């Protein structure tokens, strides 16, 4: 608890331009939850280097991502928006928690298996211990709640296991976090292959809507979206393409799938795809406009980066000192 408010932590990687999946699965919910909780939203750049990055590109993307957090509606005076690399406590707690995590647990992580298959020439130790660093991110702030998309639930599970193991040995050190999944949009699928999740790193640019895609591009990508052959709009597993479009429309409009099916009764795929494309474009337009405005406000963004890193460091250090003491490190002499 901070000032009688429960704590929320979440983060996003700056490895590519973020997608509609990241927006509907995470960022949009962050904005909704931000009044209720004391929030920490990190641009998790330590996580990004588990895959090779071009340094200048990474720096640029990280800055753009931080700016997008604000453009999406997170007030940086109320929400602590910061770069993970500016708070050394993440890496320090990560190391300690590595010593409380079993290889057998890490071997089960599906994201590790997927990423090692994708980057077979660079299966590094960081990729393997990635979930432990993620646990450190969350536990460092004693987070009660962590809003994420479905693909991160396994990492939340291991975070809880590590925290419980640590607490069993040393007493109540960590708050046990709960995941938060939005009502709609927790798993947005690729527009070209609706059995695969929409991803920043998809080689086919038509498969993903990027947050800064312009209206024409968004509508074109939806028009090309792979659908099914039944030619009617139903919400069922046999029609994964339409299922995905209904989920997207539902997350943007807050209408239920049943309401959407009723709205498009008797209409064809073409009409529906156009409606989804226009709705997504209208949803993203204000975020994009604000993003381009903020990009030119360099001093303002710099100020936020500095102030929020200080705030994040303050809370991170509190937990870190407690943990260091528990495991037996000598106290600092002041
Ligand atoms: P990342 O950067 O891959 O994704 C950021 C957030 O977006 C969600 N997401 C999706 N939601 C719905 N549909 C999709 N297709 C989709 N793709 C991504 C993710 O679930 C996530 O919530 N390991 C994390 C970053 C991280 C983190 C943390 C998150 C590091 N430390 C601590 C929460 C708490 C990741 O790679 O997310």
C-alpha cells in the first residue's frame, strides 16, 4: 500500500513498435485502472536486450514507448512512468530471486521455448532467466495487481511461486500479486493467421496493426484480414478470424460479442471489416495526435523521466534494503 492505495505494476518492451494487441490487452486497461491504484508503468529495456538490439534504435523506441504511455492517457504526475534501466534495483533483486528459482520451473516457460526457437543463434542466459527479472519488477514495488494480456499469465504464476517461496523462508516480505485481465482484448490475434497472437515482431506487416499506423493503412489491413468461409458473422471457435475481429471491435466499443453479432446480422464480411477498421482508426487517432504533439515537447518529457526515475528508485530501494537484510547482507554504514 502507498498512501492507502493498492499498488499496480506493469511494463512493456520497446522491441519494435507496439501493436493493437499491446494497446487493447494492456495499455488501454492501464489508463482505466490508473485512478484506483498507485501505479508504476515501466519501459522494460533490460528485458529488451535478451534479443540483439541496435543501440540507437532501442533508445529511440524506448523514448517513443514512454511517450506513448502518456499519449494514451496516463498522467505522468499521478503515474510513475519510467525506464527500467534507470532503477538498478530491478537487476539487483533479479539476482537475488535467481537464487530462489529452480531451473525446472524455468524449463517449463512457454515463452522461453518460443523465443529460443525464433532466435536459435542466441539462446542466452538472460532469455532463460527473463521470468525472474519480471518477478523482480513486480515484487520490487510490492504490487497487488498486474494488468497484462493472456500471454503473460504463466510469468505471473511463477512470480507468485517465487514470492511465496521467499515469504515461507523469511516471513512476509513480498505482497503476492494478482494478474488483471481486461474483459475483452486479452488476446488479440494476427490478422493474417488468427491462430497466432498479434506480435510486434511478425515478419508480415499486414498481420499486425501498429499503434502509429495511419487511418488508411489500418483500414487496408483490416480489409485484407483473413476471415473464414461461412460468410456470416458468428462468435465461435470455428470462425477464428471473425472471432478475433469481434474481440477487437468489442474492446474498442465496450459492446458485448452478442450485441455485435446482432448489429451485423445479415451483413457481409466486407461491411464488418470496414466497420472494425474505422473503429480502430478512430480509437487510435487521438493517441497518435497527442503522441506527435508530445514528441516536440522535449524538456517536458525529460522532466518526467528524471522525476519519475527518482520516485521509482525511492520505492524500489525500500523493498531492496528489506530483502538484502533478510538474506543476510551486511547493513550499510552511514
Ligand atoms: P510485451 O512487451 O510483449 O507486451 C506488453 C503487454 O501487452 C500484452 N500483449 C497482448 N495483449 C493482447 N493481445 C496480444 N496480441 C498481445 N501481445 C502483447 C502483454 O500481455 C503485455 O501485458 N514480459 C512482458 C513485459 C514485462 C512485464 C513485467 C509485464 C516485463 N516485466 C512486469 C508486467 C509486469 C512482455 O514482454 O510484454
